[in-house]
C-alpha cells in the first residue's frame, strides 16, 4: 500500500504507534437479535418490540469501535425509522415516520442492521451487524361506525300472519380488526311497534297485522359493532301490509282538505272497489254528505232575512218577526240566541220563553193571500200525549181566548190554524190544516213555507211541496172590538183566566220567521231562500259510462249511483267531488258516509261491502278587512245646505277589502307582500248621527230612490241616520253612499254635524272600520255697501288695513272729537285708502293683461288705459259720510276673512253644481242691486277719460 507514492510502512514509522493500533482496534461486528416482533397502535408513532432493540459490540469499551452509531432499515419502503438512544449500551427504538393506518396495511416486515462508530470519530472502518427480520403488526382503533348497505329497506306482509323473518338488514364496519369491524347487534329505535329484530338483522312481526288498522309501518333500525360503537345514522324500514282479499273500497283517504274558493274538488281520485273476483250483476253506491251540524243544516248564506229576500227576488212587504235585538226591535231581546256560528242568528226556545210582537209591527190585514216562512229545528215532544207547541199565534189580547191564526206542532204534526172573520154567510170553512212529516221531529234544520190562497193552503219543506193530509172546518169568528196579540214561541191567553199569561210553549229552534200579507211566494224564490251553498258534485259528467245512472237529492247532499260494470262504477266514484260556492264558507268538518250494495246473478245480495266513513275539512277562509276611506271633514257654505239637493257628505268615499295570504299568492307592485285586494259583496251600510238626532223640522239625511235603481239595495232612514241594505257589490254600495244627501233649512244655527259610517258583510260576520265624517257650515257675511266697483276688493288683491283708518274709526266711535274734525279725518283716510286700492288694482290688472297677451288669450274688456285715468273724489259728501267709511272698513276686514275661509274650504268643498252657481249669481246680483239702490252719494269714477 502506498500513500502518495510513499510506502505504508514508512507512514506508520513516521506517525508512530497510533497508526499501528488503528488497524487492530475495530476487530468485531455489532450483534443484534435475528428477529423482532413489534406492535404499533394506528395513528401512534412508537413501536413496542419484543425483544427490545439493543446492539452489542465486543470491541467495547474501546471508543468508537465498541459504540453503536446507527440502525439501518431495508426493504418495502417501510414507514419506520430506528433511532439510537445510547451509543455505549447500544439501545435503540423503532418508531413510525408518519401516520400508520390499520385499514390501509395491517402488518409490516422489513430488515434491520446495526452499525458501530468505526475506528475513529470520522466513522472510518465502521462495521455492520448481520441482518435481522422485523415483523410489525398494526393494532386497530375503533374509529369507524357501522353503516347499512341499503339507504332504505322495503318489505310487504300479508295481514293476519306471523312471520319468522320479514326481511334482513345488514350493516358493515370499515375498521380492520375483527373486534371492531364485525357487527354484533341490531336494535329497533322506533318505540311501540309490533316488530322485533335479532343480532343477525332479521326483522319479524310480534303480532298479527291488520290492513284496516294500518296500511304501512315505518320503523328505524340501528346497528352496533363488537366495540359497541353505534351507527351514526339509522336506516328506515318500510313494511306494507297487504290485506287478505276482502271485498270493499280501497285507495281512499279518510280526510280530504278543502280550500275555500277552489271550486269542485275530487273526494276519491284513486278509489276502487275490490270484489275478490266474485261474480256480480249490479252495483249500487250511495254517497251521503252529512252537514246537519253546520249552520241551519248546511252551509248557507248568513245574510239577514231582508237581504236574502232581496237577493232572491222575493216580493217586498214581509215582516221579520224574529229580528236581531236592537233599540227598535227590542221584543226579541229576552229570547235565547245562538249566534256563534258565523253571525247566523238562531233563537232557541226551551219551553219557558216567548215574546209579544208590538202592535205597530204586526200586519193588520193578511188578506186571502199571504205567506208564513221560518227555519225550524224540532225534536220529539216528551210524554205520551204531548201538548201543543206554538211557533206563531194571533189571539185575543183580553176578555176572550180566541185564536185567529196560529202555527203549532202537535205530536210531530204541523198544524196551521186560520179562523176567518164572519162575513155575510155563516157556515163552516176550512180552519185547520194538518201535515204529518218525518222532518218535523228529526232534530234537523228545515225550511218551512206556508202559502195561503184561501181556502187552499200549501206547505213547502226544503223546497218540496206537501199537501195537507187533513183539513178540518170550523165556524168563522164573529167580529168584536177586542184587540189581538201576536206572539212568537207561545200563545197569549188574555181571557178566561185570572191572570193573562203565555201557554203552549214551543221547544226547539227558530230562525228567519217572517210573514208577508197580500202575496204568496213562488217556487223559485223558496228554492233560492233555502238553497245550500255546499254539496256533492260530479266532475265531467260526459266521462261517465252510459250504463251509469245517478241521482241527487234536492240539497245535493245525497248521491246515488248505479251500474252493471265494475270498471264504470270505479270511474264514476273517482268523479265524485265536494263543492262550496260561498266566498267565505263555514270552516270545519263535514262527514262522508258511503254505503254499497252488490247484487250477484240470481241472488239478491252476495258480497258484503263495508261502509266507508270519511271527513271533508273545510279550511278557514282568509278573513277580509273592509276599509272605508275618504275625506273626514266637509266644509260647505250655508247656501249649499239650504239648496234643494243639499250636500253629499260621502262624495269621496272609497270602500276596499283586503285579505292576508301566507303563501302561494302572486303579488304585483301595487300590493304589499302578503296582502291582496279582493272583491266581495256587502249586505248593509249604516250611517249614524253622532250627537243629537236630526231635527226633521229643518234637516234631513236621505237618498233618492232613483239612486238605488238597478241594484239589489233598499234603504230606510230615521232621525238617527240612514241604513242601506241588500246583498250587492262594494262598487254599488259606493255609488249609493255617494248619493246620500244631507240638507239643512236653517244652517245659521248649525256649527257642524258629525256622522259615522260602518259596513258589513254576512250580517256582521265581517265589519268595516268606523268612518267618522264632520260636516261644517261656512257662514257668509251680510251684504255690504260698496262705494263703487273699484272699491270692491279684487280676487287678486290683498286687503290693506291702514293704521290711520283704524285709529280714526275708533275715535269716531268713542265720540271724543268734534264732529267736523271727525268728518274731515275720516274723509282724508278714506281718500288715502281708495287711492291706494285703485293704484294697486290698476297695477295688478296691468300685469294680468300683460300675462294674458303673452299666453295669446287677451280679453279686450279687461284692458285699462291708465294713462288717462282720472279719479274724482268728493270728500265733503255729508250723506252717510262717517257711517259709509266705517262700513267700508268693516267690509274690507270681512272680505279678508271670507277670502281666508274660502281658501281653507276650497279643497274640501269641491262639489259645485250648475244650480249652486246660478243661485250664487242671483244672490250676488240681488246684493248689487241693493247696494246701488242704497248708494246716495259715493266716490265716483270719471269714466269720460277711461278707454274701453
């Protein structure tokens, strides 16, 4: 060996003994175990080795040669590193260089070697150990939850059967170890279900299921791994119950929601009849809508009787014997009412209440033609021999006990008694008319109308005609001077008893009891008055099979359908609908009842079909908010109030109605979000006088009959105000109210008059705001003498008050100055004022003329040639001297006040007819004539120098 050409031996000689020892010190290789087994927990970095990682070197304790400097890992690109902890003892540790995931790799195997530090500090001549095999196992952590293999599970079972296993659910776990990756348990999360599940995921039913009770079950299932970690999301299991083939209707809903204003809605769009392949020859289905608990038997318009009669075109002149209690109709105040159902006024009689109708209300002469109508709800009377129950009775008030006419119920028979007065022939006449009907005692609402064309009497019940089954005759009543008493709810017994009292009390409910003398009601009007606004309907009649026969009852609450083909019947039943034509129907449920009969060949009935019971839920309508707007103050001159037409207080009236919608309503820019303007009818508007009532001697509030022509409106007025009633549109009510006129023949004693207007829909169910209006009188000043036309204040001139004039006037009134001085001072002041006013007017007129010339609308009569204008004043005129000046001063002040009042009232008194203008002109002419007649000597114009 040579180093730079010098023999190695020579180098050693030069450097001495140390060179000789280096070749002899690091004589041995490090030693380690031949194999290692380690365990590392995933997501940790330290490896636990068995045996521990220790390297030994026999060169110890020689420095460097006996020390361990490194452990080297070879193979598989293992994510581990070995680190020397102690070079002298050779201890080391094995650790992961990054995250170790069991789910990615469960085991690692690689080679490791130990290296000593060599012969010196520079690590020269270092030696390595033999290769040892290291096997590392990654321990699993339960970091994943079980997950079901399906998002939703479906199964179907047949009712009345117990299953060992309906279906099996399965979950899995991403963890790598058997302990955490295996599913050890399943559980049903939903409580109170007739199902159970085992540890393998098999679901079974614990009781027999019924199709009629529940068609489908939904249960939630969870899973647990063997480390008891629960699935983060449970799985839904849908189990459908299939019926054992039973004849009956299928595919229908027990509840149908109906939104007001949506027209006709199908009740059973998917319903079909299952006959289990049984032979049949005919099918008969009856659908019944039960509405007896709604209003008076069904959803009807709840307007007042007068409004309904006007709406249906009934003859006028009827008398409402059961009106709403008020100051003018107080005879019903003591009766029990049930008006909690959408303002539908109902009176309940329990056998202890009755009321006498005032004499001024009772029609005095019924004539041979008249009509009695009422709504009645009545049940069976208690006892074997029930007493008479009187609805309406006209009897003697005192002395005797004769019944002139009455309507009563006796043993579920309706009886009408009519005793005619004695005429020339004294013989028997028809007096009692009897009807025996189921409706009288079925505890349901029915509409009864008795048309009398004596001696014939006809009864209508719900629009159907009934002849009396029994008519008895009686003697006529001889005339007498005894007054009669009309009673509702009982009969008045004024004679043959010690104390007059009520007898034959009625037990039941009444509403809308009216009597109309002189006319009978037509079939069309009767049908309109009792018509239901809700009922059953059939969509697209043309789509029904030709073999289908159907029939409605008059109220359209019962529908009967018959057919021979099952498919045709199924199609027909899907067309059955519910309809409610009211804009604001009565909310609540209506019950549906379907009965079905199947006829087989050669047999009357062969298959029994269970009845169906369902409900229609009418959702509450959006309640309208009726708003009355307009000018709340009207200022008019007294001449307008005295005029033949008076004034129209509600000329600027506006009636609107809005509803609030929560969703599903398209809005435009003019609508606020959620608020929609709607149009509907009104049934009355009342204008009430606030404060003292009207004095009919010098004021009135009325509407001309011609203003109501072409409308379903009528009106009544009194000293308390005016009422316009009838079912009609808001636009027609606006037109009518704008024609209401207030007139006052003596406005001088009136400062203002206040009115309050309210409107209603559905007999007070929805009411408007209270709109208050004040009518004020603008009192005109008395006629004032003017010196001449130039002294009259121009409409373009502002009045000028001269301090000297006021001082002089005050001096004249006090009388402290001599007469001559006063006359001279006043004349001078008048001269100054008139000159100022004349110059001001000439200047204003000249400016106005210049403007008109620029606009091309010049009026030649208004051109003044002020260049040659001469004003001549006679200051020494003694006739009316101081008084004339004083009147002129007062006139200027009053004219100024009148101008200010006119400016304030200009906008509020916009209405001015031709007749009012003519009257004002005539009054102005009269005043001018009077002024000219009274003028003896005033200031004069020298018109000779004025050019026209």
